[in-house]
C-alpha cells in the first residue's frame, strides 16, 4: 500500500445510496454520487469532509448543514462504509456521499474529520491526510493516546493542524483550556470522572441496590454500555483519556498501557453502604499526578466525599479538576459524551483548523512533551472490604500483616444483619503508598477465611 492509499473501500466500489428518501442528494435523482461536481465556494471558506457518519459524525453533519453561512465551513464530503444505510436530515445536495476513504483523500477538502474510531484505518487515514496537506480533526481517544506523538510530529512537519479536543470529555473544552487558558501555570495534578458508563453503573448500584451484574445489564439495555463493556468498566477508555490529559496538561508522554487500572467489577452495594457511613460515595476516578520528579497515573473506583464535586457527577456528565502551582484548582464540567455535545467540540476544532489555514504562520507548535518515570508510591487513605467465613482471630491476622508492611489501621466497620458464613466488614487505613498496600494484599489474599477476595479503593481526602 502506498503512503497515500488507505486500506478499506476502493473508489471503484463506491456507490450511491439507493434508499435515502429524506435526503436531498443526487442519488435521489438517479445520478451516481461520484459524479457530484466540486462546488465553487467563496474565498476564505473551508471545505470539510467527514469520515464516519455514526453518532458523532451524523451530529457534526447535521450541525454543519444547519448553521448556514454564519461560519466559514462548507461540508463537502461524507464517507462511511455501506453508506446507503446512512441518513442525515437537511444535508445540502452538493455534498458528495462516498464509501471510499481514498476519494476523500484525493478530494479538495481542506479539513478531514476522522470519526470512525479505533486505531486502523483511522491512523493511516489521518497520516495520509496530513501528508497530503490537509488539516485533520478527530475525536478518537485511542488514536491520540497511542499515536499522538507520531501524528502530531507529522502535522508539524507538514505545517498542518491536528485537532483532538473532542477526544477527552466530549463537549467539555478541557483540552483547549489546558493547552491555552492554563498555559501560564505549572500543573501538578489532573483528576477527573471521564467515563459515563461507569457513572451510570455505579449510580444504579447505589440508588437501586442492584448487583454489579444487574446494573451492567440495565446499562446495556438502556444503551449506556456496549455489548462488550470491557473498555469502559475495566478502565481502558478512561486510561486513554487520562494519557491525553497528562500529555496536554502535565506535558508528559505516557502510554495508556502504563496507566494503573482497577476495574469497577468488584464494587458491590455493601461498599456503598459502608462508603455512606464514611460520608462518601464511589466513583471511577482518573488521576494524573506529578510527584517527586515522577508521575502517577491511575484509573480506579474510589471513595469520594459526598461534599466533593465529584460526588455530584452523574450519567454522561464528566468533571475534570486541574491543580496548578500558581492558579490552584480549576474545574471543567459538562456532557462528556453524546452526539451533539461532542459535535460542538469537533466543530470548534474545525473552526480552529480553518483559522490556521487562513493564517498558516500562526499555527502553534505543541508544547514540548517528555517521557516521565512512573511511580505507584503516591499516598492515599485506603478502604478495604472483606467478606469472610467468620472465626476468632481474623482481625488479629490482618493486623499482623498490616504491621509487617507498616500500614496503620484507622477504623474497622461492620454492619449487622449478615450471616457468619459470609460476613462483610471494612478496614480503613491511614494514608499509605499503593506499592506497600499491594504487597500486604498479596499476603492477605492467601488466608483461607475469604469468601470473596478483598477489594481496596483509595479514599479521596
Ligand atoms: N459517541 C460519543 O459520545 C463520543 C464522545 C467522544 C468521542 N467519541 C469518539 O468519536 C469517534 C466516533 O464515535 P461514534 O460514537 O460516533 O461511533 P459510531 O457511532 O460507531 O460511528 C462510527 C462510524 O464510522 C463508521 N466506520 C467505522 N469504521 C469505518 C471504516 N473503516 N470505513 C468507513 N466507515 C467506518 C461506522 O460505520 P458502521 O455503521 O458500519 O459501523 C459508523 O457509522 C470515536 O473515536 C469515539 O471514541 C465519541
């Protein structure tokens, strides 16, 4: 495959959608879409091609078609595999519909908007577009988290803009705020609730007393979780977003694979009961911290105080709080997912791309980003929940292990009403390093009194 050709559907395979009754497109008149003549557009306007006409791509196409001449953007192409199935109301007839990625690359579009998701062929499409002198906007977190360095270097070498503001927190403009609004500060920490599926599941466990399995099934039925929910509930999705936040905000290059991840699968209704006793609730929290010249990046279910703004975040809402050396805490909240909120972020990036195309000399270089050593030795108070076959000496056995690892026990909580054959109780620990806790839990896990393996969660101070 040549550098300019993208795997996927060839131009020869392109065909007009045959059944799109609500579209005012050339296919309706019986002419093949590929014959659509390039439109003359007034100077200063910017042609936009959308690749991937799904939830976000469809919303971007609709918003671009609706907003008339108020902005300099003109939708020129939409591209999707098997495009005959796709519908977008109100799209101008001049727009070329195609199944061919190559046709989009060979077109006169100024900006290519990648909204197909995944790593390939998205990576090849973006790289080819940049090499062809086109600007690119993407909402693809995996692509930027894994190949951001490579693609941003390619954009710089080709003097093109690569916008990815929608890749983290959907419609919340946190990346541009970190890039520009807080550029004058030295950020030390970024914390966030970055995954709506986890919010939904944890809220259902809390509010309906549902088991994790029941809450997940409910989320899947309601369209809030994928058939394969692994990426969300095991923290891969949030880890990719956290790696991008760390790149932009903390100026460190970390692969999502290096982010410490803990699934929410083990969180149970009993954990919420104990968390409430402690004045807390439970959220999947993503944290990137600079610490003694190292960095800690983790995605974990965590106890957050009810008084914390993180406790108030629900559904597809996201919240990111950055902490700067000089400016202190700054919060960014709003809809982290959904077609329209994400489309707003995408269009904002396209407008930025259009502005840079008008004035290429103003195209900024990315602030320098460097690799950073990772540490697990950040300290936090910990919540440990056990379910045991009750017998004398269990607390003493646990205390011995804690003491060997220099972990200070803070409190023991036990709620009445559970059988001694499966007795839940909670121990909280004073702030301790994750590495010492992990070593102690490794030993503790070998005791024969467990009915379930213990769960550990940090407590946000
Ligand atoms: N949805 C959100 O709320 C949200 C928020 C922030 C960021 N994002 C990101 O935005 C991107 C798009 O997400 P989405 O929710 O819009 O996904 P989606 O609904 O699955 O849409 C993706 C579209 O791309 C098409 N497609 C996939 N691979 C293709 C290929 N090789 N060639 C041509 N077309 C292809 C799909 O066609 P089919 O119909 O055949 O599958 C589908 O129409 C992803 O990177 C996602 O992570 C989404």
